[in-house]
C-alpha cells in the first residue's frame, strides 16, 4: 500500500479554526460548516441523517466490512483564558476538552485514507458526532437512528494530558464508568427554630441520608469494585431561624457494573425511606441514567494495540490502562457493535497543562499526528 503520513500542518490549521469557533451541545452551525467544507474539498461524500447536528462521511463505499471512526465535535460552556492567538471568539464557550483536536485528527485521518481509497480492504465511515458533553448524548441519538446498523466495528479516541507524549493507552475491558445521576428530595415540616418539636427538619434528614449513603458505599460494596457516589449539590433552607421543610440532594453514580448501578439506586431509595419514616418526613427521587460504561471489545482492542505498536513503536503502547471514572457517550455505540476506545498521550516536560474542562486548558499540537497514525494503520488492515 502507498506510504502516507499525517499532514500535521493541515490538522493544526483545521483544529485552530474549530478552536476559534466553539459551539455547545447540538447547536453547531459553524462547526458543521467547517466539517462540510473540508469533506467537500477532500471529495468525501457524507450524510446528516443520523441523530442531530452530526455528520457521517463515506470512504470506499460498499467495499467489504464497515469500520467506523468517531470524533466528538462539541465544546463546553467555559470562558477561555489561555491568551492563545486563536482563542475562542464565542463568548462563554471553549473547546476545553479537546473535541476540536478530535475532529481535526479525524479529518486528517480521512485525508490519508482518501489517498489510498482504491487500496483499502474495507469501507470507512467517519462519525463527526455532536453533544458528547450533554445527556442523552449525541451518540445515543445517532445509534437510535441506525448509524450502527451496517457497521461491523467502531474505534474512537480522546486526547489525554495525563499520559506521556507520543503514547497511546487502552485496556481490554472497561475504559470508562457509567455516568448516572439522581435528584433526591426530602420533605419535612417548617416551624420556628425556637420550637423544633413542632417541625421536621429536612436539613437534618439530608445530613443523615448523606452519611448513610457514604456508609453504604464503604460497607456494602466491595473495595475492589470501582464505584463513585458523589453528592455535588445540597440545597435547603431560606432563613437561619426557620426549620427547613425541603432539601434537595443532587448526586452522581459511576460504576462499571450494571448490577451495582441497580443496587445503589435501590439502596438510596431504602435509605431515604428509612430516614424519612424515622423523622416523620417524606421523600421522592428522580433518576437520570445518562451514559453506560465503555467496555472495549478484547479483539478490537488487540488490533488497536498492534496498530499502535506498528505506527508508534512497541514502547509507546500502554495496554493496561486503568478504567477512568468519568463518563463517555462512545459507550452507546458499543451497545450495538464491537469496538474500542483509546487515549492519546499529550503530557510532556515542555508544557504544564491545565486539566480538561478548565479555562486555561490547551494542547501540544505536535501530538496530533499520533491518533491519525494509529487509525490509519488500523483501517488499512481491517478486513
């Protein structure tokens, strides 16, 4: 097969243009305009029939098995504070999670694959997906519209400043946790603080429920089981001299096991019911199941490892990455067909990176060749 290398100048140019025009959720007019323009320039046909504000491109249509390559394209509601000459021009929006690099790397990969289209052993579909950052997730809507029906396998990637520059990292099982949530409301009875016997203190109920949830996680679940139960919001009360009559706890649940998810939800309800009955109050809960856990298919993961070793060198592939406890809607694709997800290392001594989702987040653009190198090698051998 013809030798092709990533066009880093092209990837950086597209990435910087996308970075200047971040857009959030499904409202992505400028982002989609840029992607359409680049696909047109590359001679790659595409459709927008799947999901919302997403594009699927086609290379080597109708040839053999079908491999999908995915990039998310949405930004975050963050005000940029990097001082870069190509900083966000959209107030209150920023590519603070690297989705601009994902889209640019996928276009860079598409450019490479288009050059060898006649030699490819399979059909390639390019998924430019909206709303990874917002439930229910753009991947869920695309999959529900049938984008995976004709696909045999899918791979995706995410940049990662916590891993060394030039390396990729993955594993053969769970790559991310589920991402679920709940709103738990506890109802008491208001009265003046000088006569607490006349009321039911919802704040006290909330404090007991909060502590019992932590105790449940510590004593009812195996310490070997990756689980996060976080209460990020606790709201209640209107005055310092009034017994509070309502408290809301807003929490999140992260696991890699659906049975554990179900157990936690059941126990939170049981805890809330027990405390409420004990104190004379009541409760209600609203659950929100957002993203399932990414479970890499072992065979697809193995093929990525082999592609990475060929493209980057044996020493630059980490195949025992720990599961991250964050959520990723790439998981919805894997409910339909096998696939795998890997991380692209960007950490180096040259830069001190701010964490993702931070106003000062930026990337080492020299690392943007690594994703295309691995995806190109994988795609040109997928049969």
